[in-house]
C-alpha cells in the first residue's frame, strides 16, 4: 500500500508528491520512499525492513519537521526522509492499495510555543492560552543510552508553581508524580502497573487534561491518573522538559 503527501490531486498532469511512502510485501520486504516532481520520480530511498504484517493492525505517525519527515510505526521510529519539495506546497493526503483504513487524523501546529525555537534540552515552551479540560499534550522522543532520569513540568510561570511534576527514574524504575505549590513539595505518588521507559528506546507520552485529573499513557498504554492540585487550569502556562532524553516532538492539541 502507499501513503502520499502531495501538492493537489491532479492526475493529468500528475500532481507533485512530496512524500511517497510505500511498504512492500514482495520477496524483499521493504519500505520505499520517493518524491514525484514534474511527473518524474526521483531516487528511491529503500529501507530493507518491514514493520507491518499481513492482517495485523498498525498505527503510522508521520511527523513533519523543518528539514524532513519522520515516520514511526507502532510507537517505534522507522525512518527519516529529507524534504525535496517545499512544505508550503503540500496540501493533500491520500492512501491507497491493499490496506483497510480505520482512522486518519491530522494534528495542526502546536499551541505550545517553544521559547528557544527548537526541541533542545532543557526545553521550555509557553502554553499560549493555558490548559483546559479535553486538551492533550504529546511528548515524543528517545531515552538516552545511559540514562538516570528525565523531568516534565507543567508550571504556572507567574506564581512559580509546578502543577504537575513528572520524573521517571530509569535506574530505580520509579515514576515520581508531585506538585510544587507555595514553596513546598506535596505528597509523592509512585504507584505504577509497569515502568514504560528503556535506555535508547523511542517513546510517546500522551497526557490528557480532564476536569478533575490528568491521565497519562505511554506508547498507547494507560499508566496512571493524577488528581489536580491546581484547580485553575488556565493558570498552567508553561511546559518544561529536561534530562536524559532526545526530543522529537512536543504538541498541545
């Protein structure tokens, strides 16, 4: 099957294709990426591995970055593909071939504005309108090869409070949750069904803000809930990330 991100949907002449992503199940199981410009294909980029299986469900995420596309399948990074066509020309998504589509979603530009302009560490981003129930924060990245821990803080920058402090500690397999309010830390929460992070491994954190609590999932599996200790969610206006990881994407949606 194939996924195309293109400039329009014309067939005659055929529209330019910025990303042609094609998993192939022939004798040499592989994924082929290419671009079509003025009805001519460029040089194929071939990855000789296939994360898809006959009849099995899958999730494919295409991250759009300044320099190229990053593709993850079932929570694991698969490949990168550098842009050959300006992103400003890409306005059409299509999928075809031997595949049954259950859902397609598009997440527009984040409402978190990075003060540094990139995904370096430590990361600090402003949440432009504050948090509200129903919003999600997604954090995607890779744990360092020799990690100790990393930290994610949702803060009130004016009061210097931390509404939610997340601190996974790889060596001890402990995931600390807490809040720092009025100059002191509260009661730690540590209960966990399993520890989801491993050295060198890709991860996706999904944090859902609900009226009375946060819910957190890692790599698609629910991990815990954390009841709000700051009731004015709109006052939570800053996201901080630091520690032993490499960020690939941060979004609020």
